[in-house]
């Protein structure tokens, strides 16, 4: 085994330069924008070559792709430290925790460092005439991110769509290596192959790696998720069937259906249109002003509605895992998600959204004890821990023997990277020769508004039915806003088996009776995915680990909000006779009759709502004011619960007695 991680500090790719805003540092770029520019080809080639070499390192090397990915969940072994798991059947990763964004920051840095080290070694091998160019490309490279909420132009599409990165799609790629063109099969961004072979020359499976073996799971209905027989990662595998040789072989060899990913990202209807808008969700998270509500889906035990817009970073993150992996893909399952290479592009974007939010709210942090929420434990934290900003982020060490903490990673600049929206060193942010923080923050607002607030164009388009008509001279529009707030226990199903909650607005018959097709229902307005750890399936023979029982007993609750306005716009557009206007009394009456919710397992099998007794769906009504001019953000105000919409319904919210 390689040197332990106390000999491998996570510092980022840094050089001895002055910190921003005094001096520029390299950027992590959006992967499509970066990879499609001809001048970036040396970096792209080096990145793919390095990732390919990284993936081919033996799984028994601590600094291999396999072991770095395994930190997130399986195989549930310590990474470079003598540590016995503090919570049974939990990996190091922090989910449903205020540590969610901070723990994943050094994790992405670790991955970026390893790729960079390999890139530098490869760059040295190019012919002398080309070497300097490739060495410079390696030095300035940073891990690209996948902005899944940015609409992309694609050939054959009449309008921009949400889509996976172009560089991820081809099953094989040809790059220019030190000795000439090289075909990488598979494309290391498309999938990861186990690099080990047995004595017969056969590729080993995830479940055949001894101490580092990865288990499969069985859900509460007996449906297997046979990740242990896989030799490769997958997206949108068909449901496992022991008796179907063709399907079983796909589980062994790996199977990727990226068209299914694109379809899931866009949802029902025309791509990029209401009612299924990732932009809306991202836009709203930048209006969540406290760290605890921004960072995590976790809520306090009482689970009462919060009477405000509180979209969380973790909530939208969970949804992307679901939509990218599909029911049977690695990305949708916490214990194996990080093995899919797209995980790292996704989490680079999660870190970017975190950094942008930090810029908008520089004083917001969880130093306040009221924002330190009890969590249920993981590999290094026991159950009922209340994390603080000084909680150690195992297994990630800083220089020396100290572990990173949320405070130590709060400033991303010191780790040698930033993002296109966050360049405080630019001259345009100076007033009188000095950095002007107000000017900088306003420009950041303007940039994210251009990316994620075009949804306001729809609001202007629909103003004749939503509100008094606006003109081009009007700078603001105030609308009634409706949000479905869903409170749930992510450990309620079989001790942590992940599940989905679907929210529909429209006639019940249009929802459809086949739960496996609910994701494509024409009245779907959004989904919640718990992205919980199937610890029951990983535990003792009775399928329940001690921690799962404690989690259920503790009734740890989570919360996600889903905007309803797009679904209502769609019904108005279709001239639904039951929704004659957008007047509050009409909308509330319509939602009382035509707001529906349902639950399903990862496999798509329906879950009776009575099996989720902690589930509570409430409808919040308030005012949303949108600014059409300048960097102005929206205002979400004056929310209250419309009790009559969901009370007396299974899973509906009732007023506490």
C-alpha cells in the first residue's frame, strides 16, 4: 500500500502567489465550454490520459481511483488512517448534514490533486518541441465542472436543453499522447472499469476484491441491485434479472444510456420549458440566507413548516444523482456513486454553487449553535453528533497531521482554484485602484441571473394570466408564489433504502397508474429523491443495522421544497377549465383538488403512503418579486401555510394541536 494519507496533505494545486483579490489563480471551467475550444486541446488530452491512468492503478493502492472513490461509501474501510467505523455500515461521506458542502470540498480537491500529479508526469514525456506547451497546460489545468442547470445548444434540438457533457458521451475517445494518437477504450469519463484481472485473464468484479470488495443490495421488495457482479460503472441499467442472460451480462459489463439521462434532466414536456426547471431550483437556492438551510436537507425534529423559501444545495444535488444514475445506475446509490466518473464533474459544480453562495452571503456560517444540527453519524462520526465548524473532516488532512475542518476549507482561493463567476482580481472590480467588494458582488449576482433567472422571461410571457400586464418599462413583477414543502424521514423505508416523492399538479387521471412512468407524467412538477444509504441491505442478516434502528427511533427528518408555479402556468396554458385564473382563491381551490403526491422505490415500484408515516406535504403561499433590470435578485416574502390544501389527506400536513 502507498504512504498513508498523513503523508498526503490536501493542499490543492497551489503556487506561492498572493491570494485574491491581489493575484489571479487558475479557474475550474464549465466542461462543455472548456473542452470545445481548440486552444484547450492539450489540456483536454492530458486530462483524459491522466484520468485513464488513474483508473488503471491497482485497487490496492491507497491513491488509486478506486480507493479515492471508495472513501464516499463502499467498501467501508478506513482511508490511510487507523480508524474503526464509528457508525455501522456508513461511509465517510456527509449527507443530511450541515457538513455536506464542506466535507465534499476537500474530497473534490483530493481527486483534482491526483489527476494533476499524473498530468505533470505525462507532460514530461512529450517530445522536447512540445513539452513546454503540455507542461504549461498541466500547470494551469483545474478540474472542470458540469453545470447541469445551464441550458445547452445541441445539434438537432430546436431549443437549448439540459444535457450531460459532450466529452462524457462517446464510448471511446482518441487523444494525442506523447508518442502520437491514442485510443482510450473506454472513454474514462464515460465509465470506470475495474483494473484487476484473475489468473484466467478475466476482469475482476467489484465483489471479488477481497478486503476492498463492494457488495450488492436487495430492496424491501426483494429486487436485487447486483453491483457486486459488475466490472464497470453504469447509468440506466435495466432491472436485474437472474434468469435473463442478456440483462445479467449488462450488469457485468456495464451499460450506459445517456439519452435516458438527458430525458430525465429535462423531464416531461418540451426540453427546458416549464414545468420542470432545474434553473428555477438553482436560482432559488441563492435566496436561502442561512447556512444550515442552504447546506442540507436536514431539519430539526419538530418538522414544522418554515414559512419561507428555503431551497437547499443538497436537495438539488440529490435530484441530479437520481436523474443521472437512473434506478439501477451507480450515481443513484450513495455507497457506489463516486465510482461513476461523472460524479466528479457533478460535485465540482456543487462546490461552485457553494462558493457563489458564500460570495453572496460572506458572513453566513454555522458558527451559531442554532445552525449546528444533530446528524445520524457516518464512518468517523457517531450517531447524534452535532457538527461544528471545527469538526474534523476525516479522512482529509491539511499539511502536517491536522485534519481539515469546515473553517479550514471555507476559503477556496487558498487551494489554488476559482470559478468563472468568481474572479475578484479583475480590473472591473476596482474603484480608485482598490478592490470594491460591493461592485464585485453585484456583478456575481448579474452573472448568475443571466444563467439561471431567464425563467423570469416565462413570467413576463404569462403575465396576462398571472398578474396585471407588464411593459418593457416595468422593472419588477410581483406574483403569488406557491411551494410544496415536503418533510420526510429518509431512513423510514427498510432502514435507509432510497425512494422518491413525486409532486403532480393537474387531473389525477393524467398522473398515470404505472409508477415506473411517473417521471414522465405530463402533470409532474418535481421529484424529491432521498439519496439515502441502504444501510439495512448492508447490515446483518436480518437486514437491519443498529444504527438504522437508532435513526428511525430518533426520527431524523429532512425537507425539500418544490415550486408549483410552473405546473400552474402549464395548466393555464392548456386552458384547464378548473383553473380559470391565477387569483389566490381560484389557485387554492384548484390545488385542493388537483395537487397530488405519490411515492416509489428506486426501482419504480409504488410505495403506499401509509408505509411512510413521517411524510408531510404542505403548501406554502407567499409573494415572489422578480427584477427585470440590473443585478437585482428576487424577493420571496410573506409565506404562510394553506392548510386546507393538504389536510385530511394521507401524507398531508395538519395543523398541530
